C-alpha cells in the first residue's frame, strides 16, 4: 500500500481506526476478534482497517509505530488517538465513543 492511497483512506468524513499488526504477533491475534466486535457495534460511524507492519515498513516508520499492535484513530486525516497493546471491544468502545460521537 502506497502512502498516497493510505492518505486517501484516512481523509474521508468517517473516522478510521487503523490496526498496525504483524502476523507473528500474539497480542495482534487476540485483538483481531475484538476489533471485529467493535467494528460491528460502530458500523457506519468508523472504518476499521488493518495494516501489516512487515509489508508496510515505510508507513509504520512514518507514523512512528514501534510496537504491535498499535491502534491509531484518524479523523479528517489526522491522528486523534493512539495506543499500543491489545484492548477488548468494550474498552475500545469506551475510549473511542467520544471521538466517534463528535464526528
């Protein structure tokens, strides 16, 4: 994925939650089903995309992603929130709901 197309992905009117992950990462695997639950709960209010840091090292470096999983919420193309480590769907909803309600 080129950085240009990434910029297009995150610049729309809908907030975008990006999951930077690696296939070998245990916590990333634990986070995946939680992200699915979160995405279903907030359908239409947020887009969730996954980016493999091993396949996109330039993008991960540009965004200073140093550990996986790292979640970054983009609003209007700008980072609005970020956290490293796995969270439950309920934790994600609790943390991100104010950002999504303000969208």
